[in-house]
């Protein structure tokens, strides 16, 4: 498949550590706000924007801004392409 580039939309599968970090960061918001949106779950896939790409042409890793439900996002640095939790992949075609 093609190489990732800045600004592309990919899918990111949340890992357990990601969810722990997200919940910690989200805990600083008012509880009434958090009840309006779905909380992140491990293994769940979210849309993400590629914010930077390393210079390894045969195996690039990317930094991602993961778009959570509602007005929230999550920064996922140095992620590899794959299907396992903590990795990104190209969106499936319908």
C-alpha cells in the first residue's frame, strides 16, 4: 500500500495503555461533559490524522492525532502500521 503522508486519515486501534492515558487526561473535564460521549475502549478503532512521518522509507512510523468521540482527541506518537492494538492501518474500502 502507499506510504503515509502528513494529513492523511488512517484508522488507529486503541491499546490498553492508550485507554489508561486517555481516561487520565479526560478525568480533568467536568463529569457532566464526559457523560455525553462514549469513553475510549481498548481494541476500538478510531479515525486518526497523520501529523508527522519518520524518515524510514521501508518501515515508516507515524505520529497520530486520534479523534475520540465528542470534542476529545489523543496524541499517539511513533506508531507502526498493523492490525494489533496500538497500531494504525489504512481505512477499509466499502
